[in-house]
């Protein structure tokens, strides 16, 4: 019986059907399936499949948003059923495209997948000054600051963000993660960022790792 | 970086016959081999000589279609393109405009 | 000690790899291209040829005599006078001086002129200025002179334009609104491209280059294709070349179609078909460089995708080989060793009609 529910959960996410996702979540819990198992065997494989399809051009942004929304709804239900202390990984992530760069399609995808995976996200949009990253992170109580850049000329702003956090004495307060087409793990190491995400799916994995889960 | 591609793979522009082959791709949507073949036929040379400076330098001057070095009084620019359009039997917009203004 | 080959990563980092590692990366790159785009893999002979190019100890390589191709440019002369943002070297030259230098000092097969913003939208209000500059320059150039600009539909969305931004609407779940705003922007973009094209045609434009089509997604590409089709009717003697923006069309809308074919998710071989159908004279394929993979992986992958695109259409295929595409490393000053290896491989094995 569990297998059938897992498949329904998987299908609901891949097809972007929020109603069916919430229904699968509720029925699964009613049948006594462990909420974490339901997540691991049904919903998470579904959203991973969505990520794979998107990254190879076989699923498009509107469909990704529907899938992400379905995942968010299911996650809310599952989270409410998880015993205290065993919650799914949670993080408050502040994200934006750095100043001087107006490319935000990639970041929009990252935000959708972050939300789908149960993270709280504040999206600052594009062309975000360093001071705003820091001010908003303080106000929001972020765990992680994520910065994106598409241009080789604006990559350096990610380095400046690291430096400004240090100057403000806040570097140890936050985990930082960087992404964008010209960015690599080597760049992350060089500027002192805590993590590098190759794409949206990798970003989810890295955030979970940063949060120690 | 364009220069690296020009040196590694390019035809040599007006130094040889790169412009002529490009005109054929643009105006007649010819694949590279077809375009080279067409131009070589019109010039009366072998395909391999399309990028042979030793052949093309003299031929271009003789045909008055512009050469890479600057020779006072020798056709270049629009005057050379007028000749190129005639040689290749193609329509070049800038040449057509010019012709419409002098007739 | 195992013989090591000096090579690069996709971000330009210099690394050494063994022959076996290079061969493995070539195989993986080809396999990835074949699986992603559903195209045939390169043959064993082609893989071997590619390995020889990658393993060649010379710093630079080049195609064999007789196998040269046309190199079109997308604003190369602009990099003579522009700054770092355009990979420019900042020499104080006018546009005409830069173009003539490119044509005559660099022996360029074609040249091009464009506005420094390099997008159609900002060209519209200054079209008379651009027409004047083009006209004056075209009297001096001998090689074909293109006017180049990007559709760049992002400029039509707030805060840069009048239409609500889909990147804001989509995360709010406003899918219908996000699609509608893209459709409206695409229509405006199409009109602007046609307006600019017609104006340039009136002063004898030798070729129009729609560069980086689809950068804002499938609706951006749709606008470009429709504009090309419009221009082929209105200005049949002005060649139009189109360049892509990525190896598959990003489905920001997801449902727009040209010639009955959905654009979202199209790989180069299908992009080339719709460009051909619209009336483009040349299509420029763009294949993204993965900064985390080796030059061997990236170039092998690009060659496989290019070969399939070349075989798919009757129009010439030129490969985008700027920074971060076509196997060229993603860095401000792409290393010449890898640039020339990409160049040679795409022409000799990918059978590109030009670069």
C-alpha cells in the first residue's frame, strides 16, 4: 500500500498537481506511513525528477513552479506531522543577484526549488547592493546568504560580500553559498564562501549540508 | 579571441577570399563547401587556393575587388563591392542603393 | 611516470591529465550530448581525431589547409574600444576605425557594427544615428558589414520596460499573468526588430545579425523568429543571421510555438530548423561551457551537438565561440590554447560551416 502512495506522491509532484500532492500526503499519514519515509520515498524523488527534467530542457518554468507549489503544500502537511526534534531540514535563506547584474532567471529557479524543499526564502531580486544583502540578512534572521551572478565582471561582488561580512564582524554568523554560470568551487574556495552550487538541485544538497543535515 | 579563431580557422577575409565566401553564405544560404566551390569557379582557381595569399593577392588586384594593403586609387569599399556583386552575380544591398543613386 | 597532457578546465584553470583521462572525458562529453539532445554519438574515429587535437603539444592548433571556414563576428570590433564589460581593450577608436582595423589588420571575413548596448530596444529611438553610422561605414568596408543587436527581451520587463516581470510573477504562482506579459513583450520586441531592420535596409544594410536569440526564454526566441519571417517578406535582399543563446531554449513561457513547433526545450538541431524555416541565412548555435568539466569534455560535447545541427538543415551553421560557449572557457581572457582547440575541433569534426 505504501508503494502506491509513494508513487502517487511522486506523480503529483512531477505533474505539478497540488491537490493530489496534499491528498497523497494526508492519506499516507492516515495510513500510518512514517512522515519522513513518505517524504524520502515519494515527494523528494518527485522534486528531484522535476529538477532533472528542467535542467535538460524537458520541463519548463511554469511547470516547475506548479511542481514547486505542490511540493510546498505537501511539505507543510508532512512537517506538521513530524515529531519535535525530527523536523525536516529547515533554513532561512536570503538570496539575490549581485549589484551590476540583472540576470535573475537562474536565481528564480533556485528560489522555487529551495521553497519546494521546505526552506524559507527571502528573494531580494536582482542588482542587489552588498549593503542590502547584509542589512536584510540581519533583519530576516537568515541562516544562509546566497548570491548569484551570470557575468565574469560581477563575480568579484561575491568576493566583496565576503569581505564586507568580515568587516562587519558578521562572517561567522552566516553560511554563504554562491552560484552562477562563471562560478566554480575553485572560486568559492578562493573568496572564502562556504559552498558553491552548480545548479538549483545542487544548491538544495549544499544547503542541507551547510545546515548539518 | 576572435583573432585566435581567425588564425586557427578563418578564411582570411579580403587578404584572400573570406569575404567572397561569406557573401555566398549570406545571400544564397550556401553551406561552406558549396560556397567555396561557387567562388572558386567564379575566380577560376582551385578551392585550396581560396586561402592562398600568393594566388589571391594578385587575383584580387587584377579583378579590382579590393586587396588587404592600402593602394591609392585601387578599388576598396563600395567600389570593390560593386565589382564583387558583378563577379559573384549576387545582390548586395549597399551596392544596389548606390547603383540606384547614379542611374 | 605517466605522460601528462597540459589542458584546461571549463573555467580556464590549467590542469594536466593523462591520455586515458582525456579519452574518458571525451567519451563522457559525447555521451552527455547524445543523451541530452537525443542525437547520435561521434564515431570512434572522430573521438580519436578529437583526442589528437587535445593531446597536440603545440600551444595553438589550426585547421588543415583547405578546410578553413568563414568567421562571422558578433561585435568583435566593439571590443577594440569598449571596456571590460564587453571584454573590451579600451583603445580610443571610433566605431568606423575599429571596424576598418578589424577588416584590414585582422583579415576578418565579415565585420559588424552595433550600438554599445547591443540590444534592439535602445536602438529604436536612435535609429537615425545608427543608420547614418552604418551608411558611412558601409561605403568604406569591402567585407560584408552586418548590423548586430540582441533581441534581449528582458529590457521590456519592469524595471527596464513597461511589462510586469515574469521573474517576479512566476515565484508568486501567477503563471497565467507571467505568460501573458511575455506574449505582450514578445509582440513589442518583434515590432521593434522589424522597425530597426526595415530602417537599416533602406540605407543598404548588407546583413542583419540577431545575436543571442532566446536569452530571455522561448518567447524571446519566438519574437526573433517572427521578426525574421516578417523581414524576409519586407526586405528580401537583406540577409539575416540568427544566433542562439544556449544549447536548449529555456521554457520561461513553455507553450509558445513557431511553425507549429514548441520552442521551449529545443536543442541546436531543432533551433536551426526553425531558424531556417523563418528565413535566416545562417544560424549560430550556442553550446554552454560547463566550468566544472574539462576542456576535453566541453569540446567533445560541443562538437557532437554541432555535428547534429549541421546535418539537420540546409543553411550554413556557424558556431558561437565566444567566452563560455562552444567549448571556449568561461573567463574574461579565454586561453588561446583551448580557444584554438575548440575552433579546430568544431570545424574539422563538427563540420561547422563557420564560426
